[in-house]
């Protein structure tokens, strides 16, 4: 599972939680890194979880999530 978040603390906490739940995780701290990882390994599972209340940041995350989903398809 690919975790994408530019906030390293948030990403690391989510990776720890998912790993504890038995998921294999990969982390990307930028949209560009996420796109490179998906292009390299199209078998990653993609979920879009928007927890950021700021519309501008959520829109940027949605754009990356859309690009990742297109590459993974």
C-alpha cells in the first residue's frame, strides 16, 4: 500500500498503523515521488484519504491521487 503525505510525521504514523495491521507499505513524501513509485510498481494499492481541512491542500492531494490511479490502471 502506498502512503503519500508531505507531513513525515503523519505518513510515518499511518505506515506504522498499517504495518501493525499486516499491510506491506511504501511511503512517498511528495506527489512526484508517489508518481515515480507507481510507475515503477503498478501493483500498489491506492486509496484516497483526505484528512486535511484546507480545500487547497485537499485539491492538490486529489490531483496526485487521480494521477496515481491513472498510472496504476
